[in-house]
C-alpha cells in the first residue's frame, strides 16, 4: 500500500540528488509516483525511495 496519496505535497531528491518539493499527481501501478514539481506544469516520475517525506 502506498505511503503517500494523490494531492500530497512531498519533498524528494531529483535525478541530480537535489532536495526539491512537489505535489503527487498520480500513483503508478509499479509503486512510483507521478509528481508535479513546484513551479512547473509538467509531471515527472519519482520512485518511492527518493521521497524524503511530506513537505
């Protein structure tokens, strides 16, 4: 079961290892999250192990 849910604002590490925040747009079947980073309109895929916690 997913630890986070759609609409949660979370902090996570991006592909460069920098801590950023965004809002969960969708939870994918493989357990990863589609997140809209703060200030952007497009979504990115983030694995659960890269999420630090709620923002």
